[in-house]
C-alpha cells in the first residue's frame, strides 16, 4: 500500500467552524476512512498539527481527539519539513501575514475566506504564491452542498431552458447575547475587527454565481446595521459597528440577474437557512443546503390576480423534489479531498487564491456601492 503522508499545520481551528467543519468533519473524518483513496493500493493520509495562540484551547482540542500534536510556536512548525501544507482559519485581519509567512517557508497553502480585507492584499497573496511555486487553494464549500450540486445538474442538463433570474435568501436570527448566547462570535459585529455580513457573505455569493450563473460583471449593494448593541462572550455590552444585513443585486456576463438578501436579523420562514430560487423559460427550481425542488413549464399553474377571494391554487403542491441519486459527502471534506489530491498527485484545483481574491473584490465593491448608493462595475483581476 502506497501512502502519501501530508503534514498539515492547522491554524485557527479552535473556533467553531475550524473545529467542526475543517478538523472533525474533514481531516479527522478522512483519517478515519484510511485517507483519500486514490486506488485500492494508494491513499493520501493527512497528518494534522494544531497551532494557535491559546495553549489551553489547543490542549483541550488535542485531548478531545486522541492527543493530536499541537504547538503555539508557528515559526517552528513552518520550519518543519514534515509539514508541507499550511491551513488558515483565523480571523480575517490575521490571515494575510500568516499566509505570507507560510509561503515564505515553502508551504502549500489552503485557507478560509475572505483571504484578506482588501483586493490588493488578496491578489498579493495569489501573486506571491505563484512566484514561490507553491500550490494554493481557498475554501469555497457551498459548491459541494447537495442542494447546489443538484441545482448544477439541472443547469448542466438544460432543465431551465434560458435562465432568467436568481433570488438568494440567506440568514437567520442571531441572538444579541443579552438574554440568550449569540450563535456567532462578537468580532463578526465589529467593523474594526474585520466583521460585517458584506465582507463575510459576498465572498460566498461571488463563487456561487461565477460557477453556476456566469461571471459577475456589475453589482449594487445596500448594507445596514439593524442591531447596534450586542453582548460579547463575557456578557459585556458593546457597540455593533459592522453591517448585519445586505441586499445585493448582481448582473452576470450571461445576462442573468441575481439578487441576494443576507441577514443575521431575520427569522426563518423558508425551507432552509439558504435558498436559491432559479427561474428559467422551461422551468424553475428552489435549492437549499441539501434539497432541491422543481416545477417544469408543463406543471406550472395559471394564476389570475384576484385579492377578493382565497387563492384557489396551492402553489407549493406543484413542486416536486429532485431525487437523491447518489451519496453526498460533507462539503468541506469534499473540497479538502480535492486539495489533498492536488498537493500529492498534482491534479488540477481551480479554486485558488485568485478565486478567493474575486470574492474579496466583490465584498469591497459591495461596500463601495453602499457608500456611493450606485451600481459599480466588476473589472477583471
């Protein structure tokens, strides 16, 4: 059995997302399966090493998962030839300097988004990685969600005919922390710490739209800070300085209009925390995180506007579920497996630091549009 052992420095995985999605449900899950299976006689086995600033948190996380190696000495880990990959899930303002140091050390890099707080720094990361000849990638997990994979299958097989428009609804009520604990860290609501839903979510909508509906060419965005007083992890009140809702309209080079409402101040009355409603000339679909339902042109009812009587049509009854014809893996794990194959086998991996920079660019342009209260064009990087 040929095994490719890949040491991974995992920085910032003591946080909720880093622990649950990247460490437990991705890297440790891959290890439990015996690695990424290349063939019956070949596998890629990730070897994680935890790092961060808080030794107690690292020790607790290590012990909770069988005594994983850990260290607070990032420089020593970067100097260790056994570690060939550096992964970064820290808060956004810390990312650029750490990833640059990893590239300097000759490590392949894989990181969460946003990759930077501005487009210039995000592109600088990409350019430096290319110059140094290291492999690089950015997490774009939503592309591997079962609901979006079903949606992509519909697009690829021509179900929609001509796609006309997309309506994305994302969000949920994040408690302020006063009476119930907040589900998100307090830094998300402080602009000075890199928080804000525009910076967070427009990065996602960029890669979702680019990969499914065409390259974004122009946008308009309006942000809002609806809740201005929140309570942090220690129960102390603080002023929320970052936007907690965003309303963006995007135009693609295929002439498709995509509108996304994103909010941490909305109570959910839809099928999932994220839904994409896609309308086409031959049919429509609504995709969530795991499920997708469709209505074909032949099954579309003929409504007539009459507010004086109860609706004679049960509009929800005319939709049918897209069947689950194959097994779907965790979205983060699926992309991790592709990146590990890229590192070990030199297989193609197109979700690189430039793709990450596109997301940063759209967030930056979204903020510009909000400030100017105007449409802005999205230039090529």
